[in-house]
C-alpha cells in the first residue's frame, strides 16, 4: 500500500524532470497537460466556492480545490504508466555506461588477462555508449508523456473559453472608457461651445466686443475638443499604424517617450491588422512600464519577422523585478497575445535588466 502511494506521489516530479531534461537536451517541449486550479469565489452568503464544494475560508477552499485537482487529474495515470515503462526501455539503455564503468573497475582491479580484457572492454563500451545513452528518453517521453487528444482538446476548449471571457470583459471596459472620455471631455466641450455660440449670437449687435471674446473662447474650445478626439482615436487605433505599418508606428511611439529607445526591425511584409494592433499596444505597454515602474533610461526594441511569425523583444536597463501577477498589465498582455496563440516570456531579475519577448504565429497579409 505504502509503495503504491509513494509511487503515485513521486510519479509527477519524475515526469516533470523527464520533460525538463528532454527540453534541455533536445529542445523538444512536451506539454504537461495537467489540470489547473480555477479561481476561488466568495459568495454572497460568505462561503467560498472552489468549483467543487463550499468552504468557510478562502484558504480552506483553495486547499481542498488543489487536493481534488491533484488527485482527480487523469494525467496521474499517464504519469504512472510512464514511470512503469521507462525503466524497461530508456532506463535499460541508460544503464549501459554505468554498467561498463562497473565492469571496468572490477575487471581492471583483478589479476589475470581475461579479467583485465573484460575490464578494458567494459571501459570501451562505457565511453562509446555515453553520448547516446540518453537519446531513447526523447521518443519514449514524447510517446507516453504528451497529453492524449481528449486532454489536449479539453485544455484547448478551456483556454478558448477563458480567452473569450477575457476579451468580452476587455471590450466592455474599453467601451466604458471611450464613453467616459467622450462624455467628460469632448462632449462637455462641445456643449460649452454651443452655449458660447448661442450667447455670442445674441450679443453680436448689442455688445460686439463681448461677442468676439465668446467666439475666441469657442474657437479655443473647438481646438481642445479636436485634440481630445485625436488623442482618443490614437488610443483606439493609431492612424500611423494603419497608414505606415507596425515598424513606423513603433518608431514614432519611441520618439514620444522620455527615454532613449533603439528600434531595430526586420519586417519586410505586412501583417494582419489585428496582429499589428496587438503587437503595437504590447510594445507600448512594455515601454510605458519601463518608464513608469522600472525607472529605465534606455530601451531596445527588436522586431523580427520569419516564416513562423513575428517575434518582438523589448529590453530596458531599469531596476527589474517585473512580475506577471494575476490582474496586472503583463498578465493582461499575455492573455491578449494568447488569443492569437502568442506567447510572452519575461526575464526580469531584481536590479535588471528586464527582457520581454513576444512571439505571435502569423502569415503575411
């Protein structure tokens, strides 16, 4: 019984280590496919709902959720199967170099020609087999550790559902922001402009100087309203992005920032408009974070387009410590890129520098 429990507990760490070794040695990334714990929600009754049961505290709800997700995950059986198969496949091959070394030690330490020849042969076998002993691990791990089609499909459905919810929330928030900016800014100025014109119309014969002053104020209000509308349009879809493309839009963005930004680009073909917009606003957010939070003085932006898609690297010399915590700007950027199957990689040690890489698969438009 205790052996079975120990095997079940150690199966996942062993499989994680196998995936890590395969990725490090061969570059083959094997998706884990494990269930992820969902959010814990507090209900109006004061209890916490974790997707399975109610609990009186958030900590209790989270612990019970993690326990249920951990032990009900169908990937456990896949991990157990791998730990049972790998010793008799890749494990046997991996034992050849240690066995050769052991034979060499035992043979060369004994008297007699036959023993020493056996020891020399074992040493030759160990040296010859060492570079190849780990190679069977890759096909075995890919065959038995990758998620099943049903698990991969379920994960994809959950991912798309979360992305749809995120996009719905983001679109609603953006519409509220646009409505608020129009109501508090341009709309208020236009109302004041109309009142000034009506008053000036009434005073134009009785008090021409006062009417001229009102008209001057109205002209200033119209100019301010036009500037606010242009700024609002810039935040929705920059005209330079539509007219000149992604590279010129990023270069213009770099000129408006209070830090030295170097932009290098190898993007010879245009991209689809939604991808260009997502990448542009991603770069804008990263550079804004470099100014606002990292205190950077210099930054570098690199855009590269290849057959797989577009990759963008943003590096700054700020204080580092960028954290893609839940609810933050980096987490939101990661979700926006995930809509296009894009990825966001962050390396930001304390003290800097911060390096962020965005990669989006795409085809030229």
